[in-house]
């Protein structure tokens, strides 16, 4: 819709409104005064800085009395009231309107409000909860998109080519594609065109001791899209020990999703019911991975017996076993030790769970997985100790995936010693962010392939929620942000620094995740037939991270003030342009659940390994029985 048409439309309708007001009001001055107030509200509607309960309420209130509106003020909403002069200009009662004029006036007002909501894209939409109303912010871009002249990067090669997208699917990748006038054209000359990022490790709307994390399936995903991530895999927790009830609860949480997502399932106990439900999750619900916590004693921690049962079940189902590797019993003792020493602040969190406890649990999980002969995925590898255990197992031929997270690559643990509690508490997560030196070692392991992909463990709590542990670090909700920052920081840390190539960047941020969880090449590639989840990254553009500018609802950011090179300038998700010119255009409910089938490439040859093991036993030995 052209700007000239918009201007003409508004002018015509506004003049009609003024004519009607001339008939309604007692004199011309009153009509013009009312109209000034009306224009002020229309202007605010145009800029979309506030929201109301419903469109009908908006219009009725114009003719009734001033009301209090609310606008988004990150991270919390704050009231925004009309000024006294504006209130006076709007004081016209519906009862004073003539029966013939009132419907027409309301119709015109409705037309104007509808016009602005359709023609102007809202930065955020969220089912009337914080950012707006359902259906707002819909991208006006065509379902046909041509990305011209960029360097297309896949995990195996890069080439200068055009990419043509139609109806959410990549149709063609080749030079000099010709299209018609109904196609949106994006110039990517001098920039990289890559698969959208896939974050394998997130916790949106997760509960911790009765608290729910501040980012839900809308705000967290909106932040992800602004950072170039177009899919994530979240962890489902059972409800009252039921996997099915947990899955259904997360289905409800995800209804407001604005990008594609998948689920892992967490196992917190073991019995025949859980075993049968695991089969249902794999065969009917599209889950192909199960996580076991070796930490958080008294909450979700499992013992070795349960881990062994879970590993065997995962193997039979072709599902990937995942572990949070820390020795929970030892951590519990470490926590008691810190409290006895009077160390109650955030630094006590790191001191109570040192790297050796992560290394021990990683080693134990690897050996148990080797005993069962099933692949193992170690989440959030944070220390040299854990990384070296993974490297040793891989050298021996064991299939172990190591996942570092961006906070472990980008930060050291010094923030936990900050004298300001709010600053220190924002860094609390498990395993802890380690001392300087671990970060560089993890980067090196990522560049050499010991660690295969990068997640975030995004689980955000605001400073008020973190303050619950001001007198006891054990009560600080664990979690940091990263879903929006991951793609930028990994590029700056790994590629801009010369530690890895652009193709390797695609591998660790997208492709390998898609392969591990068996959704490649639908995801993680720019191929004809793949989903149109694409980013355009400008290697010469810079970024800066601040809590004021990020899209998470959190009021803090663990990467505050961080600057670097390599910025995602365009994000395309499901064939829609959702991030462009630093503007986010997202629609709640537009995201899709992606089912992930079992038996990924990690299970190739497992049966041969079992056969080799059996043949190596040289047992049972046939023995003669002696009789009297």
C-alpha cells in the first residue's frame, strides 16, 4: 500500500469524522477540540506504542471518557494516562450522539483503527498479554522472496547464488534467477545467506520452585528471531510424574509460538508406566531424545540405576539419551560446606559445584552409555574436565556429542564475585560459568570438532526473581539468557577471530543440530525443498548487546555492553520476513511443532557393535558336568 494512498485515505475519513462532529457538537470550537484529541489518539495508534483490551473497547472509550492505556516498557509494563487537556477534549458522551450519526461515526473510527493495525506492523504481538493483540504485526511481505547476489553458505560449501522462496519452501538455489513483479527482492550482495540457527537447548516458560521463567514461547522466540535463530528445541518436564501430562502442558504453553520448535522429554523417575510413555512419546508425539539430570538432589536428580534403565530404553527406541552431568550428591555436600563457611552469595554457587564434579559425572555417564552401547549427548559442557572426558571417549570410538553453550564460550565466572548482588546473581546457572581459561579451551574444542554444536540453555529470570536468593545462593533461580545473542556471539568469537570458517559456523549453529535430531535437510540447509528458514548476515556490520535493546523480557543481560562484528540483518522464518531493518514482525500462533523421528545417523552401525561385543565374549563356556 503506497504512502500516497495511505495519506489520502486518512485525509478523506478524517474529514468525514469532522463533518459528523460539526453536526453533533454544540459549536465548531468544540468539534475542532474533540477532533484534535481524536487525531492525537490516531497518531498513537499509528505508532503502536500502547494497547487496549479490544478494538471495540477502544472506539467506545473515545466517545465515552478518557481511559488508562498501557504501553510496553521493557521489561515491565507501566501505566500511561491521557493528559488533563486530552481528557477534556474527549469528554463527549455517547448519549449526546444522535441515533443516526453515532453508528456512522463509530464505523469511521473502526475503519481508521483497522487501517492502522493492518498497514503498520507491530514489533511485538502476544495474544493480549503484553505486546498487543492476536494477529497484529503480520509481515506484509510477499510469500515469494528472491535473495539476490549473496554468498550462500551450507555446512559443506559456500557459493555465490540467488535463493528463491515460495510458500515457505526454498524452490531454487542458483545464479541469476529471474522473477516476476510479485516477488519481494532482497539484495544480499557482500553478505552471507545461511540457514537459520537451531538452538538445541532452551527452557521457555519453565518453572523453578513455583516461579516461571520470564520468557515464554512468544517472547523467547521473538528474541530468537531477532538474533537469527529460527527453530529451538525445548525441554518438557513431566507433570505429576506423567510424560503425557507434561507434553500436553507444554503444547498449551507453545500455542503462542511465532517460530518452529521441537521438544526433548525429561525423565525424573522410573517404572513401567514411564517406560511405556517413552514409547508413546517417540512413536506418536515426535520426540526422539530424553534428558536425565545427574544433579539437583531432592528435585529431578536420578540415580545410576534409573540412568541405566533409561539408556537401555533409549537404545531400543532409537532415541538419544541426554545428560546434565554434575555429581548431585557431591554438589549437595558442597552447598552445605559453603553455608557453614558463611558464603551465602552468588559466588557460593560456583564454589559448591567445581569443575571436577562436572568431569566425574560426565565420565560416569559416558561409561554407562558405553556399557549399554548407545549414543550419548552431554548438554552444556562448561569445563575442561568434562570436555576432556568427551574427547577421550571419542578417541576410543564412542559416540558422544558435546554441547557447549554460548555463555561458557563467551564469559568467565568473575561476574559471580561482583559486589552488586543483582549483577552477580544474573550469572547464576548450572553447571556454573567457569574461571578464565575454560572458555578458551571450549572454543578450541569446538573448532577441532570435539564439541559439535552450540546451544544456550536460555532460561531467564528477572532481578526480582533472582533476589529470592539474596540470603542463600541455593534459592537463586538458575538460568541465563542467550537465545537472541547466540548467533552474533558465536560468529564474533569463532569466525571473526579466525578460529573457524563460515561453513563450520553453519555446521555448529544449525546443520549439526538438524542432523543429530533427524530433521535434516528439512532444517539446517539451504537446498531446494528445505524449509525457508534463512538469515542474511553482514560480516562487516557491528552489534552491541544491552538489556535496554534486547527483545527478552528480562531486565538484565549477562552479555551487557558486549560488542562485536557480524550482524544478522534479515531473518526469514517459514518463508516470512520476520526481522529486517531492526524491526521485528512476528505473529503469535504462527510457529509449528516439528516432529523429530527416531534413529538418527548416530544409531548407524549400533547393531554391528552389539554383534561384535557378543562375538568377543567367548562365552558361555561349555563345561562337562561330573557325576558320581
